[in-house]
């Protein structure tokens, strides 16, 4: 016959009560948080899945911030390109009207003033800023891209932003690709004479000479292969109108057409990028929903099972207390009967 000491009984009672209380406390914590996994040991594999989901959600939040920045940048750029298209279209309309011999020098000088204003507007748009960043300066965001003469001071580098894992898109258009012709073409450099008296006199009586530029006014053409810019074209158009030279005005129409087509092409490209960004944003939101659904399945507790187990463990703990109370209240006389 094996004798059970009092100390052994006490330790067994403490162990049983402690074990029951631990289970009840654990179930109570799960009931208060409604989470099945409170610590990694509850489900090691499920915990790994939860860590991966949380990491993906953190990445998704950053991607959404990148998407928001990209949308803002492209939307701002698209508005500027729309204004630039309107300016070039207006300049072309004026050039078409002045390409014939029906207007006198006085009218052309008035139109030249309007072309000058259009050129100033184009320069202002080229130096447009979004916040403190110049949008057409490439990666030289804090450098003014164009001076008053239309010289480009930025670089040709694109700014790429990651809108999803390993998916990078450009969010800017450089001034070098937007305002300059893609290919070097022969061009004629037209400058105004130093002496304003050599400009055509609108009070001339001879109608033929009124519609022709004197030979002394037009300098020798300097033909060279250069990449013309929108500002050069507008300046040449202004000078041609001031010097009453409809032939040069006629020749500039083709260059204006190319500039308009180039701006429209970049507007189309910006629109396509905006669509890609919207699609990426939708995909990120869908992935977040899928992650939350899977996270719920892994982490959340089954309410019915949870409270059923809690009730069962509470009953076990109550029975343990009663059995322990019975054992602990025994006296020496109980063993002598």
C-alpha cells in the first residue's frame, strides 16, 4: 500500500487548480479580444501567416501614399499640358491668319505683341511648380528649368515611383523631351535689326512694299541643324511678324504642328499613366480586403466554441475547488475512525 503524504496532496491540488485557472484566464482573454492567437505559441504556423499579412499591409499603406503622390503629380502635369496645348493652338491660328499677304505691317506688329504674351505664358508654364518642386526640371526639382531665353537648365532624368511591388512608373515629364523637337532639323535664325528705323513703316504709300520686307531688314539666314524649342518657334514667329515676313510665318506652321503633336502625345502618355495608377490603387485595395479576410480566418476566434470551452473550464475549476476543499478540510480524527 502506497502512502500519499500531505505535501504530495497539496502540490497536486495546487497543480490542478493552477492548470484550471490558467485555462480559464486564457479563454477569458480570448473572449475579451475575440482573437484565437494571443501569443506565438498559440499557433506558430498561423502566427507566421499573420506576420506576413501585417507586412503586406504595411507595404500597401506605403504604396497607397506613393499612388496618391503620383496621382497629384500627373494631374498637375496634365493641367499644365492642357494649357500649353491651348497656347500653341492659339499661336498657330494667329500664324495661319498672318501667313498670307493680305495684312499690312501694322496689323502684324499688333499680332506680334500677342505672340510675345503667348511666349511669356509658355515660359511661365514651363517653370511651373508643384509645391516647391519644378515639374519640368527632371530630377533637379529645386532648379528653375528655363531662363528667360528658353535655355533648359534641368536634366533628362525621370522620377520613378514604386506603386506596387517591383512596379515603377515615371511621374514627371522633362522639359528636354516636351519643349524641344525630337530631331535636329535645318532651321533659319531670324533676328530683329538693331536699328528700329529699319522696321517696315506702316505709313508707306506703296501697297506692294507694305507687304514685303526690305532686303536690308532680313539678315542672311543662318541654316544649321539644331533642336528647336517651342520658345524658339514662338520667338521666330514674333520676329517674323515684326519684320513683316509672311514667308517665314508660313514655314513656322509645320514646326508649330510638330510641337502641338508632341504636347498632345505627352498628354496621352500622362493619361495612360494615370489609368495605370488607378488600376494599381484598385489592386492594392482588393489585396488588402483579401488579406483582412484571410487574417480573420487565421486570427479570430470561433465565438460559439470559445464560450462553450470557457463554460466547460469554469465548471472544471469549480469542481476542482470543491474537491480541493474536501481534501484540505480533513482532520487527523478522520483517519482514525
